[in-house]
C-alpha cells in the first residue's frame, strides 16, 4: 500500500511509530500545497495533526477540494479529538499510539471502502524509492531500467522490499525465501545479497542494508534529500561491515 504522510516533523517515523512495523511504502512530504500534487499517486493520505490543528484542518480541506478520491486520515492526539468535525472532510482518524495490527486493519478497510486501492496498472507492484518490483511479471526495474535477476534473487529482493525497514536474520530469510526443504547454509543469503547489490549498482546498493551481527533489511531512501546521497546515507550505518558479506558459496554451490 502506498501511503503519503504529510508532516512537518523532522522525524516522520514518530507520527505513527507502528507504520515502521508494516509492509507499506510510506512517502513523507512537507505540509505544503505543492505536496498535494503527490496525493493522487497514493492509496491513503495521512495528515499529521498532532500539534497544529488549524494548519492540519486547512490541509485536509485542501486535499478534499482537489477532486482526488484518495482517502484522508488525520493523526491526532487525544486532546485534539475534540476539535475534529465533519468540516475537516476526513475519512478516518488515528491516534499516534495505534498498534500495528489495528493500524493495518483500519488502513485496509479504508482503502476497500473508498475504492482507493491502487489502480490496475499498479496492482501487484512494490516500490522502494526508484525501485519497482512487479510480482505479476516477475520483473524489477530501477529508474525504469530492468534488472537481470535470477528467480531467487528476485524473490529475496521482493521479500525484503515487502517488509522494508524490518531486519531479518539470515536464518529467517533462508526459511522464508528458500523454504524449509533447503539444506544449504546461511552463507547462501550473503552471496545473493552481494549479487543483488552488484546489480543495483553503487548508487542504489544501499537499498539493502546490513545490520552487523543480525542480518539484512530493505532501506527506504530519504525523500527530502538528493536520491543518490540519501540512499548512500540511509544505508551507510546499515552497511557497516558489508565487505564481510563477500564470501564464497557453501560447498561451492549456491541454490
């Protein structure tokens, strides 16, 4: 699900902390009129109304006046609930502390009710910055350029992107992507990650981050920075020790 998060907070993850635990693609954007142009490409527009209620109300009304069918959800503190009325033009409201299970269910129900689900051409597609993964055609494109991936490389990249931000151990990835009946070692995961990074190229290899002594995760690039610099910085901490991933396949074979 593609979510547009309109917030002035320098730490967008603090608006709805549970979002980081879900497999949705969140695009932070400033609370400016120019950001409304992006609303049409999202499944849901989330408006940060935790502090400036007047500005949030105006932004919600503007979103409703654009003619877009994208549902609008305001994130408010309990104290701000008394200020909300039908004049805001909201489809739903959320508290910052909403748990991941409830949050996911409400977002899915909202999209189903409003018909705000992704258009047919975007159905089955997972986006991670400039990377678009199409489950229907088993293709992955980076800035429109197709990536030449093997079946397992595609499956690994897709699984990480579906759960962007979540860290997986090598054993977990081996189980989820290769399956219970695979008898190879966890170094197989390292080899496939190394190959994926090589195919993503130096500018985008940080989309797959390494968490030392734990495993790997897909890294959402920072929207407000230059794409190349953002991706490099977003993954720099996670890539610490990534050179250690350049290992030989177990028993000379990679499955």
